[in-house]
C-alpha cells in the first residue's frame, strides 16, 4: 500500500474507488466497508483509496472537555489497511482552513479535483464542508456532472451500536480488553521505546521494560495487569509476557507507567522499540501489604498469563 501525505502531489488513480473517514481502530465494522471497496475494484479493475485525516477532526472542530484519545497511531492504521489489501491511504492534514471550505468546494476541488473518482463510498449520514452542510444528497446531485458513481453504506452498518470506535474506546477505558479485541478483530497494540525506569522490578525478581508510547494521543487501557505478546526491535522471535499499566501503590508511587515483564528474556533493551499485543486482563491494580505479598501475587499472575498463552 502506498501512503500519501501531500494532496498537491497525488498520482493519477485508475478507476479510483474512494471512501472517506477517520477509520480509527480499523475495526470489524470498517472491514465491511473495505470489503465493499475490494469487491467493486475487482469488478472494474479499480484502485482502492482510503482518505483519512490527521489530526482527527474531533480534535480540531469540536470543543471537548477532556482529551480525545485514538485507537490507532497513523503507523498502526496504515499497517492494518495494508493488511486488508487497500492500495492507497491518503492522509489529509485536517485544519481550520480545510474544515472551512464549502461543501461544493469539497466535492469539486477536493474529491473530484484530487481523485477523479469512479466510485465514492460514504455513509448515509456522511457530513462534510463548512458547518457540515454537505451530505449524501449533495454528493448525489453532482454525480452525473462529475461522472462518478455513489454507493451508500446503509444505516444498519453505520448505526451498529455493537461495533464502533467509541464503544471500543469505552471497553478499553473500562479494562474490558477481550471485548475490545473482539470488536477490533485483532489484539490491541501499544508501541514505544524502552526507557530507564526505577528498576524496582529487578529487585523483586520481575524485571520490566518501561515503555514510552510513540504517540501521546494513543489510548492507554485502564490500569491493571495484562497478558501480552511482545515484539522487540531487531529480534525476530516473539515473546510472551505480562504488563502492568498505571501506578505502583505497593511502593507508594502514584506516577503511571507502562511496565512489561518479558518472559524468558533478560537482555538490556534501552532505546529499542517494542510492541505489545494486549490479549487478556489478569486483575486490577492492588496495593499489597509489602514486597513479599507483591512477589507472591506476581508469581500467580505469571502462572495465569502462561496458562492463557
């Protein structure tokens, strides 16, 4: 899959099959849309193009009282779309100027001018342009003039309340990782560099790699202990492990951290990138009576993690 970040230098696309959206999470609901794109592309020898935005439009045009966290980094989204066989991902810089363009200009100058689409696939409730005045009916009114076909994603897919990015976010924020993974269609990932921590884990026989996530907008699941699969930069072999998210109340440390205990691995990997796939939750964060009680619990946690592997 090719990734494009500059609208002014896009190539000419043959029989472009275009869809537009944030596609945060690239979850199983999104997969239905991508499957439709692939089917049309196979019929006409077309090229599939996902148009997405960075930053997320909600971070630009909506005033939110709390931070808005994302399920995917750009790199994760690109990897997932590539895995699903999409030909091109176009990352549109979303800013106030882009949001302010009229709905007609959005169609004529952006969609048609940049992509010359054969087919545009949007949801029945798709809104665009200044003050979100553009809609499916407006796109339909220009279809004959600009010679594109328009396909609607029906309401029962758009409004499937069991599959949505917001539902997945809620599951993760509640620590319900298995529920989130089921809707994503894959295990939730976290990636980042290993940085030096306070090395408390080594003093109790459970050394950890302290991860600094790549993207500050990435949603971190609820505090707790989780089962993870671990990939380490420059090491082909994957590892099993368990991860603690949050504070360390047994040691009176309120600062939150991401600590990964990698099983059967004890090399120094400071400065290397690791990626964990979060598979199961073992337990919530608990303050133990002391170091020995914590060690006994970590032994039990590891047994549970190994049984789940």
